């Protein structure tokens, strides 16, 4: 049993529309370039593969890609989008589900590590990544840095997007490290549709400890896929841990 929200058919049907900005070439291409370089001639495994936003273009470049996805409707969308059948997907949670083989690269992108809403599950995710890696392989995580620095005393919410079509903000519980992303989207008829997803926020230093417990070593950390230096003002990080050879 997992603590993650389970995305249903309606969520899967709307995913590419609500996440359209993440498919833009200037967002997606640097991630695929980065992961392709790390995979080299080896195979890659994506945790929380979703509808294949990253996995499908990575596989199109010749990387053998497998995926683990909790939501059956999301996995079904991936299979329909993957017309050539290049991505092998298994339905299960990323903390415990295993697939056959050893991989040069395991990765989880766009804050999906936070879908696991307990520290124990997140630590198990790192251990699961290490279990799948070949010696010398890498585990890559793309994750936002919690926005709580921007909250004055007594405030519990931080906006992350305010536009004509979408208003989104995160609420945080500073004791439990639980958060909720709230989305208000304007529909074509002028109505507003509300949706929410739950997560556990985790700091880079906590990720490093989880990696160390899994036998992985921090290799590098940047603020984005383009390699922008990570600083105290960075709002996200792309971190790479290596399994010793």
C-alpha cells in the first residue's frame, strides 16, 4: 500500500492539457539531453513515468527505457502515445516495485519523488533505485526546493503560478512536511475547475542522507537541466547520485 495519490481516468485524460507547459521544447529538450548523456549505451528506468513525457522522446533517441507507474490510466495513455512500443511500463509504486535487469540510469522528474508522502517511502525509493542500478550507474532526481522561505509568520500558502488561465499555490504543514498543490483553472466557458494533489516536501540535504543510506554518492547538483549553479536562492534542483563501481 502506498501513500501516493492515485490518479484516475479523468486525471490521465487531462494530464497533457494541464501540463502543456512541461512539453515545451525549451523545458523538455534539456532534460532529455541530460538523461541521454548519462544513460550512454546503457538502459534507463523512469520512476513515476506517467504518460511518457520524458520516456518516449528519450527512447526515440535510442535509449532502452523502462518505466514504473502507479496509475493504470496513466500507463494506458503512455502505451497509446508510444506507437512504436519502445517503452516498457510496469504498474506499481516506485518505492517497492521492481523490473528485470540492471540500469545505467534511474530517474524521477518534475517533483514526483514528493508523491511518496512519508519519509520511509521516500527512503525506500532511493533504495529501490540503488537496487536497479548497475555498478557505476546514476540516480537522478528533479525536485523543487520548498517555498517556505517566502512565507511570513502565520502564512501557510505560497503561489507558484498566477495567470489568466491558471492560479496555483502550495500549502505547507511545517511540522509534518506535508503539502498540497491547489490548482484553479479557467475553462473555455468561463467556469473554474479546481484540482489538488498532495505531496511530502524534502530538502536536498535530506535527499543526500537517503542516498547515502542506499549506498549512493552525490556526484553533482545543479539548479536545472541546463547546469545552472545551485545556490541558496535556487527554487529547484537536479541532483545526481552514483552507485560505486
